[in-house]
């Protein structure tokens, strides 16, 4: 009897260690367009990047890049800004882009016989004014909290994307925020982490965004979850952005075409 139990125990543990790959349905790869045109305050904004990749199967750790595409952005006066690929990277660079607040820009991408396009305005962003640090009592002891403040424009309805990068954390933290209850008043971005300590370096960022991009980011952030990964990694296939496949509308790409000023501040925890 003891021998039988011993044999069953060996089989049980051996089966627990066996690697099992569950076969998953593999859809045709979709084009993923990372087209965030961000004009850093205090710079010319002339150098911009658009990255093209495709989706891949669940078990792959490599994201395929897209080479050989034609990537153009055109403004309302038909000035064309050409984005040229750095060979074999899927990164398309423009060095003479001209950012203008409230100007309309149209993205056009031609790849593999398909034509993708989207039109958006470049939105203004407030300046980050001040940063304040406080310490509060948490369940496990003192917790450091850091806020940065900015002034909302009371003459219009605004939406914002707030970013906080803590180098000790793998992915930046993002939050989409409306001025619904702060119209014309001072607003703030907030960051707290139980492991935050004196000397840590934080990078805060602020972007003005459209309501449609706000809704997109809200869904994307919910999918990404508070504890897992960056929302700007390959987006889920169910989440559609604002880029249309003019050749075949049903074969839509993933990603979003977004233009905005961006203000950033570095802060050292004290």
C-alpha cells in the first residue's frame, strides 16, 4: 500500500511540473499605429516619431516591427511632413515638423496595399506651476504624497492626460482627468507609493487631450489595470482608436493619432 501511495505521489508531482501550452486561435496580424505627436513646451517640436508594429500570437515575446510603409502628416495648408523609417526599426522620424496650437493635421499611412488615415487638432496644455510634498500616516507607517498643480482654462472644456514616471517602477502611471468639477480653477496630479523615499526621482507630465482621446485612454487604462504594464504597449484587439483603414474599413488598425503640447517636471523626493 505504501508503495502505491509513493508511486501516486511521484506521478502527481511530475504532472505538476509538465509544461502545458494551450492552443489558442491566431487571428491575422493587425497594424498597430503609435502616433502620439507631443510638442514639449520650450522646444521647437520639430523632431517627432511614429512607430508601426503588428499584433502577434499570445506566446510570442517579440513584437514585430513594420518596415517599408509610407508615413505622411499634412496640415490644413497642405504642407506635408514626411516621416522616414530608421532602417528595420519600425520607427518613422520627421525632423521638420511644425506644431501649431489648434491646427488640424491629417495622418496618412500606406502599407501592404492599405491606406490608413486620421485627422486631429493639436491641443494646448497648461504649464505645471508648483509641486508640493506631504507625509501622511498610512497603515504601514508614514507615506509620502506628491502633487503637482496647474491652472485650468475656464473659457473652455478641457481634458487631460497625467503621467507619473517613477524609475523604481517598471511602467509609468497614467490617469485621464476632466475639468468637470474644476472649471477655471487650479487642478493637480497626485502620486503616492508606500516605497517612495527621500532621493527618489519622479517625472511628471501633463497633456491636453480631446474628449474622444479621454474616453479611449479611460478604456485602455482600465484594460491595462493598475498593476500591470504600460497602457502604451500593444493595445487589445477589441479597442478601436480613431484611425480608419480607407481601403477596407472592416480591417481597422489599432492605436491612436493624437497631437498635443506636453509639459514635464522632474522632482526629487525630500
